């Protein structure tokens, strides 16, 4: 059995199918870890949801910011953005089943693979959070998303405040801070404050901020993440065991899989200019 971690699909269904064929992926034998953002910006968001759902237990996916945006639009009263490509999902006859499935996905998965404690979230992990603490915090949001108050949470999920984690946060501020760390984080400062404006490469860091993976941790957990296409799968200057997966398929780059047992990367080129 081989476990492959794959970066952000973002509606790149044709490339996803090609990558699975290149891997000779067999759901009876192999497994996938998907780093979130299955949908949006690309042309095949609905097909991506259906494809991953059909893989059943052979595929584990974490929620990304675009997945949560879809849920907020469909079930939290949020509005579509100009560049969104979610209309086919919202109009699909199996819309509610797919949304139920998506809403029940975790924000974090963790296992020992290839002899390493391996943890995957969409955006990464705050340096001051231990893996155990991160699991507990992710579970708080997951419980809200699958509970009776999920609609109210989706209505209030958006927001850049608070921009720094504190253990004494409560209510919506606490849940929003967890979501922002696990699905939106790129640059942080030495106090763990998140910057939400800079989204490009490492040279776009605001003064006093650095990529989250350049801050040391107290463990050597392998951190697998997507979200940051401008990194092109690289983490230069990293002070932690971090594996970037998003190689910008939807922007004309490639779709990449990482063999979590052997450490090998396999990519297929984007079909988009």
C-alpha cells in the first residue's frame, strides 16, 4: 500500500485523473491524502467533488479555505465572488449530498507514515501549537461544522480578527482563529500574528513577518500542506519538517503527488495556460 499526498485540485479534474493514472493508483490498495481546496477557480469543481467522494475510504481530504467558502455560500448566506467557479456545484442535482460530505471532512489528519509522525492541514501549523493541541483545536471546529449550529457558524466564519491565537479565546473568535490558522495562514510574526494581505512569494512578506515554516518547533513532525501556490512546492529556509504540495495547477503550473512512504514526488502539467 502506498499513501500519496496531493496538493490543491481547485477544480483541475482532468489533471487529477491523469495524475492518478500516472501513479497507477488503485483504491483497493493505495490511499490519497488531499490537502484541501478541491474546488474553485478551475473548470471541474463539481467533477472533483464527485471523484474524491467516489473513492470512499481510500481518500482523506482536509478542508481548505475555498471548500469552506463553498459551504459558506451554499449554507451560510455568503455571496459568490467574481472569480468563483462554483455554479455547477450549486446547481447540481446531488448538491446536498456532496455538501453534506464536504462539510463532514476534517481540518487535520495525522498518522505515522514512512516512520514519521505526519500531519496534514491545508495551510500549515502554528509553531506554538503541538500536534496534539492542533488535533484538539481542529476537532472543535469539526464538531461545530457537523452540529446543529453549523449554519450560524458558517454565517460568522469569515473575518481577519482575531489575528493572533490566544488560549483564552472563546466562542466565534476562537473558532475563527483556528480556521484562519489551518486554512489561511502564510506569513506570521514572532508573536504568531497572521498577515492576511500578502499571498505571493516569499519576497512579498510584510516587514516583521516570515513564512510560518521559518519559525522553529519543539518537535520534528512532518507537516504536509497546500494553499500556497507561489511556493511551487518548495520551503526554502524552513526550520521545520515541512512539505509544500501546491504547485499551482489551476494557474498553469502542475499537480503534484508526494509518496509519503518514500518521499518521492510525481507531477503532471496543468492543461491551463
